[in-house]
């Protein structure tokens, strides 16, 4: 399959390109064609060093979408409208996969009096940073995207809990569960296949696109757990 990764020069885009590039034709999408081509060449070289003859090219986001069968949207939430406006003229039966998460960093004051006496207080606990899910008016980023895309375009929501650094390390097997939301059984099956293309990952059906907020909100939860408990690049597994 031809898979375009819009935002393919970012951290999560790199991991997707390297993992799927061993089996599929990858088109790295970016706002800048030269940047996309540069990263595509880098990804190809990495896969070649691992013994894979990959086919990875770089295009601007519009051309990447035009050439693809599957389009992965891996950009910041605040960039969605401009991206969809750009690619709408070339949308024609592609299946879209959103990994977008609307979240922001907040600060909170933690009173030492609220802490159990047995836990030592450090100075950085008084003004602590944390990430929170910022629910869009439509309910989730995926539902916002659905409204922006032409009517009838197939869209699924997935991969929100994948740690980008580990995804890009091809020597690692990722024993994680990946929730998938969508309104089309066919498009969800396509997404399940992309999940299974990554060794040990298991796709799980979470429900229709309306359930996507539950998946998207897991991203800030995982980041907060990781930061506050000295854990790196964690994900989830249902047991």
C-alpha cells in the first residue's frame, strides 16, 4: 500500500516511516518538499542498514495525499484546519488515520500540607507541570477532522499511545495494545493491519469515531504518569 505520513518529519512520523517502510511504499509529507525529501532519504538509509530495500519518497503534504491510498495525519492539533484546507482538492477515496491529540501544558500549585507526612517535599512539587486533554467543540480531534473532510471520506483514529522514541528503534518489539475508533468496518480493518505490521502490537476495537476522545485523552495521561513516576516511553496493555 502507499501510505502518506503528513507530519512525517516529526518524531512519531519517523517511527511510522521506519516500521511500515519495511513492507509498504511510504510518502513522507511535510510543508516543505526539500525537508520531506531529506528525511525520506535518511529513513531509507536507516532501513537499508537493517537489510531492507525500502521505497520511501518525500513530497509536500498535498502531493503526498494525492499519491497515497492511506493518509496518516500526524501533526499538531492547531495545524489541522490549514492542512485540511490544503489537501481537500486532492482527496479521492483515501483512508485517513488520525493520531492527533488536542492537549496543553498546565501548571498547578501543590500545597505541602496536602502531602502525606511520609513523603518528602521537593521544591519542584510546589509548581508542577502537567498535560491535560483539551476537548474540542466536536468532542475530539478525530471528530473535528471528520467535519473538515469531504463528506464520505473514511477516517479512523488510532496510535495515540505509541511512544515515538521506541517506535523508531527497529530492534524493539512493542508489546502494546492500540485502540482504534471508526465508523467503517473496512477502514478499521485497514488500521488493524497497520497495527499488526508492527511486531507484537495488538489492535483493539474501541468503537465508533465518537469514542475517540477516550483514546486521545490517554496521551496526556501517559505523559503525566511517565514524568511523575520516573518512567520513560511507556504505553498501555490490557490484561
